[in-house]
């Protein structure tokens, strides 16, 4: 950094530190916001709390996969009258 201006140096340093995130933002077209990622993290955390008694990691992976996908409602074989 050749600039003798403090703010320019800080700005340049910040851009270098966050270069990978800036690149990812450009690749995704700016469509992914932090709130979407936080929502996914919150759902994963809640599913992990529900899965406390699971014995195998594979079961937790299945629970996380089922939680993030929208599955159709099961077809009922009869109706209550």
C-alpha cells in the first residue's frame, strides 16, 4: 500500500480481507442475503436439538435433509366421518 492516507489504507485492507466474500457475492448475483443463511442455520440448530437422542450421524443427516426440503403431504387411505 503506497497511500499515506489512513482511511485509504484501512479501506484497502478491508477489501483484501473480505475478498472471498465479495467474490462470492458477485458469483451469486447478490441474491443470497445474510437473513437466508441465518434462517438455514437456525433450522439446522433446531433439528439438531430435536435429534439429541440419535445414535448415528447418518440419522441426523437424514433429519437435516428432510427438514430443508419441502415434502408433499402424505395421501390418507381413508377420511374421518
